[in-house]
């Protein structure tokens, strides 16, 4: 092993020091959306950015030109954000339309640099651009200083409403304001474009001779103006001034140099500054949030110097790009040489490894031979031990199977002794009229218990391979038709459309009648059980050359994908299971189908229905001669067997009294139980003394408790949705229901489980099966204790000691309620709705909460507190009767005196005199 460790270390070293990454991941991704300015101006900005980016290798630059369309620019920015850029640079076409998309990028944590033109919001990281007002002011000052004599000026402005056009115009007017010889005779809009500017000038063609100076908001419109004026052959020399002074062919610098323009104000693009600011932001370095770029006037006096500087910068940029290309070529050569070197090193290492492996395996082979001899001896010994253990396991398995068989007989005997007398009692009409529903419930549950016993025994026999098939050839269509007919009555009662669709009248198949019927009984009963009224169930039989398929489809609640995967697992039950069961039926069905050499599958969609498909092979080749027999197909036997599976389909309707006619009871109970029969039974027995509300799952019980606010809740522990323990925790931690006592019913009988239930703050934990009288007595005791607690609350609010969580909530409620009343005693308009809004619960919940905890109505409590306050003021304060009347919230003294006398048998004046004497 040490040899392999050495070789592995050698390979690791070679990989670390020999390999180099060929491709490098970009450090940053910067997106740039451009839309503003002329083509020349945009090209210059892009070139400046690329110059600066060449100093920052390893950054990706995504460029998009919107071509003057705000809509297109919005789409470009959204795509860049979705692609995951690290920083956004944008030159907005218009301020308002681009504001929203810039804010979205900024709010997602992407730094945003706005160039040249701001948006309508301050939600951006940095702004880079010139001061358009200052540019206009410099242009006005330049005109005033250089032109003497009367100046009749034409101003060609940019896009109407755009902030640069507005600011430049305002700055220009302020710049010429102090020069009395300058007069702006006309203003036109050229929309930043040469063609538009020319069109507007042609429209005022007759006015052009009256202008001796033109100020255009950019060089493009200025050059258009020069061409129009030249075509008109004006008699005097018209001075034309623009803004931008871009370098390169066709730029403002060249126009000034060629005398096309008399002057141009340098409008820096901000490309270089934007990239510098971007890397300051990305590298967490200081940066200026508002970076205003400086400008200067370029005319014949300095144009040649500016051109020379730009030529020098361009030359340097080309040198940098050449050096960058050379470096990339050198890096590619280096990577190629590195790959060749790595291959040579790895080849040498592999040669050493192979040589070492040959020697190593030679030595190991000798050790293995010796070890094999020892292991052969151990294996022989272990085999003998396994054979002994196998014999013991078979004996234990046989004993276990015998045990289950004996237990099944022990169960069946008392079940038979119960079933036979019950069926005899059904023949007595007097008994049926008195206790028919109870007898039917007992009869139904006997069959249910009998089915569970049979399923358990059959499953154990199959599990230990003790269940031998006795197959014979029968007509599968007739077999299925008899089974379906046994369910027709129950399906009709539930208004379920049960239909049978055989592809042929007769399909011969080898199967065990006494085993396969359990599969279809179980599948069809489940289909009916999980279908709602007016549902549909169809059974289709089809075949091909080798197999017969039986499809049982229903329109019931369906299964989730997770439930589909587990539906055939032993003891698994779905959450919405509304009948009783053990979770064995489908698992047993699968085992029986497998014994027949077939398969069973399920396909389902939640709330759309479920289809079970049973596939059975044609012919008898999968059965041996011992399994073949000649068992007849008995119709009577199928009808008798179906009773076991029809037990869960019976609906026992309780003889409930007419709630609309019955008088309301003093107390109300909420019963939460997922077993419909037990729920009906409890409701029937307890409705004589209490108003009953019911719920079949935990979520429904919680909603009912919040809405109805019952006096006591009886809940099962194991329910769909919220379990009983979780339900108790939610009820006890909510101000609206914290006062309600809760009894939990459960089959979890261990001491630990009972303690766990009480820890959830349940008031009582009763184990199933339970005595109804015992349950009724506990209900009465809890209600009696709640009455004592109610008297305690109403008599002494301030003396409450430390209580559990739910009682602390009750104490808080009483304190809050009494505090609100005390603070508003003088308010004669105080209403129940006002108190509900302050506390935050509904009117019904407030009434029931006050009644449950304080034993009186809200109105009575407020009236009593007002009268007690009045007594105190009459005894201890020197107020008049009228003053006290309004201080305790009565509308007039006469009504106050009437209420006071009804309570204390004397008027307020008489009460005050008696206390003074």
C-alpha cells in the first residue's frame, strides 16, 4: 500500500505543477446599452471604452446599440440583467421610459452607471456626463466675446422635451443675457439629426438671409445648417457653432479644421470615465457618484493642437492592441507546449506505475493464494453453520405461521359467535325498530374485523411461501361479472355509475378462484370507497397474444406522485383515507397477482381519478402440475365473500334530531374524529345534553373552533391534516380559543405517548376503547372547572397567579378587556364593535370569550363597572351628580338615577347622603 501511496503522490504533484488552465473565466461581465447621440459620437464613446478596457484584461464587455428606440433599449437591458451581468452602463435614449428598467436592475443589486443623460429617478449607482447647462452657457459667452456688432442668431435645438436640449438652451440664453447686441430671432428643433435639421431650415428658407449666426446643439445639425446656408448663397459670412468636437474623420474637430464650423464645444463622451468608475465600483474602491466632465471651446486657435493630441492617443491605442494580440499569441503557444509537456510527464509516470504494478501483483498473488486456503476452510465452516441456522429458521417460520393460523381460528370463533346472533336479531322487527342502527354498526364492524384477520393470515402465508395456488381454467369475464354484480347495489345507493366493458364474451384463463377474487374485490371496493356521489367506475377487460389486462378506473380523489410510489407498500395508507383499513389490501393484492405470474400497476392524477391495471398471462405454462386442480366457479361463494368487502361501503346515517326545532343547550361541544361511524355515534349520544359541532380532520376542526368557539373540544389524536396534538397546541396558543378545554381520544396507550399528549396542553387524554359514561363524566368535570375559573376571573382580575401558557392568554385577555372598559367608562358611545377592533377578534368570538371566562355579557359587565365607578366617586370625590353622570358614560342624569336605583335600591343622592351620615 505504501508503494501505491507514493505513486499517487507522484501523479498528484505532476497534475498540480504540470497542468495549467488554458481558459480563464472572466473576472467581471460589464453590459453597455447605448442609444443617445450621432453615429460618430457613439463610435467615439465605444472606442474610448475599449481603450480603457484594454488596461483591464479578464473582463467581458457586452455591447448593444438600441438605434434611437427606447423600447428596444429596455429589451436589451432586461436581457443583460437576465444573463447575469455584474454591472450595467446605460446611455438612456429618454429619461422617463428608461427609468423603470434602470430601477429594476439597481434593486436587484446590479450597479448601474448612467452616461450623458440621467433617468427620472435617483436609483442608480453613478452618473458620468457633462453639464449641459454649462455647455450652453459657455457657447453663449463665446458668442458674446467673439462676435461684435448686431448678432441675429438662429438656435437649432435637439429632441423636444429631452433634458440635454432644455439645459443647453437655458444655459445659452443665460450666457448671452449680458450681451445686448445678441438677439435670438428663431428656434427650431432638429432632433439631433442632420436630415431633420436641414428639413426644418428649408421650411424657413425665406428667413435664412436674416441670420448671421447659428448655434446648433450638436455638430451634426451644425454641419447640416452649413450645407443649407451654402446652397442659399448667403451674401454674408454666417458663423456656425456646434457642440461635440468629436475626433476622427467627419467629427467636429475635422469640421472646425476644414472651416465648415467656426467653433465647437467639446462634449466629452465619458466612455473612459465610465469604465474607470465601473472598475472602482466592482473593486470596492472609492468613486464619485456624480462625475461631471469638463469642456472647452475649440476654434481655429486650438483645433490643430487638439487633432495632434487625438492622433497621438490613437497611435498609442493601436500599439497597445498590437501588444495585447502578441501576448495572446504567446499565451496560446505556452498553453500548447504545456499540454505536450503534461502528456510526456504522465506517460513517464504511467510507465513507472505499470512496472511497479507488475512486481506488486506478483508478490500479492502469493499472499492471496495463502489467504484463499484459509478462507476456504472458514467458508466450509460457515456453510455448515448456515445450514444449521436455516433449519432452525424454517422451524421458527413454521411455528410462526402455525401461530398466526391458530390465532386466526381463535379470532374467527368469537367473530362467528357474534355474527350469527346479530344476524338472528336482524330478523326481529321489534329489536330492529329499537336498536337497528346500533346492530347494523356492530354487524358491519364484525365483517370489517373478519376481513382484516383474513388479509393478515393470507399475507403471512404468501410471505413465507406457504400459500399454494390451486389454479383451474375458467371464464375470466363471467368471474369478473359476478364480482361486479355483487357491488351493483352499493354503487347504486351512492349514485355511482359502475360499468363493465369486456372485449370478448369469453376469455379462458388459469387462476386460483379463491385467491384472485380477493384482488378484484379489494380493487373494486376501494374504487367505490374513494369515489364521490355521481362518480363513475369502469372495468375494462382486454387481451393480446400473451396476456389479459383488467383496467379498473374510477373518478375519485386520485393519488399524488408520492402516494403512487408507496401505494403497494405494506401497511401504507393515504392521508385522505375515509374508511377503515389496515394498509394490507393492496400489498396482498400485488403478492397474489405475482403468484399468478402477472403484474399490477397504478396510474393516477390528483382529483381526477385512479386506474389500476392487472396483467395476467394466458396459458398454464407458469404453473406446475401440483398447482393445477378442477375447482368450480361458484356464484354463491362470491356473493358471500363480497359481504366482507362491502362492510366499508355501508353508510350508517345517525338518527339526529332536527337541529332547527331543538332548543339551544347551555354548552356546545366540537367533535373532531376521522372515523365517520364513531363521529356519528358520539354526536348521537352527546347531542341530548350539548349543542354539537363536528369535523372530520384537524384543519376543519381548527377552523370550526375559531368560528364557533365551543365550550369543549373532543378530538382524535391521529387525524388527516393536523394531528390532535398539533391541533391542541394551536388552540391553546391562540387568544380566541386558549380558554377551551380539550380531550384527546387515542389508541396510543403507552405511558410515554400519554405524557406527550398532556405536554401538548390537552386537558384530558382518554385511551380507546373507552366507556362513553367515563367520557361524559370527564366532559362535565371540565365544564364545571371552567365555570369555577370563570367565577375567579369575574370576581378578582388582579389576583391571577402564574398560569400555563393558555391560562396566561386568558389572563391577558381579561386584563386587556377590563382595561379597555376602564379607559372608556366616560365614553357613552362605547360599543362592542369598538372593543372588537381594539382587541382584534370578531364580535361572536368576543361575546363567547367574555361569557366563557367572566360569566356575563359584555353589556352587563360595562354597566356594572360604570355603577361601581359611580359609587366610588359618590363616596370619595366632591363631584355633583350631573358631573358623575357624564364621567361614568351615562347620557343624562335621569337615566343614571334610574339605573343606579334599580341596582342599589336608592338614588345617587340618597346613596351619597347615607354615606355622609
